[in-house]
C-alpha cells in the first residue's frame, strides 16, 4: 500500500482537499489505472495560466503519495550530503592537526 501517513481519504490533508473517493484497500495492488504525472512545463498548472484552467485541478491521493515520495527522496539526499560534509570537515581537521605536527617537529 502507498504511503498515506497523515492523509485522511475523506477530508484530505489540512492544506489540500481530497476529491477522490474511498480510501485504497491494503490488498488493492492494481497499478494499471495509475497514470504517471506529466512533468512537461505546459502541463503543470501555474499562476500564469487563466484561473479557469487551474481551478479544475484536484489534488488526489496519488498526488499526495508522489509528493511524499519526492520529499522522502529529497530528505535522504540532504542527509547524505550532511554526512558527506561532516566527513570532509573531519578530514580537514585531521589534515590540519597533521600539518601542525609536521611543522612543530621541524
């Protein structure tokens, strides 16, 4: 089952209305009707489009799950970068100490 933590199928998350219907059953593994979302800029509603064309957009549970997955991936990337920077800082500190020892011994 998709990640629906914090998602109420009847009322939706507090910031986005859910206009789907019933919640997915845990044994509902039918992915045939899950069409991928377009990422082409002309297909994404924006403030530059007339209001009438953006008012038809409904935030579905699939959108919510996709957004959650993207946030999780971004969070993992940030955590990985933080670990990398921490490792670089430690290496820099080690090199600084080594250089100080070399200079002190001369």
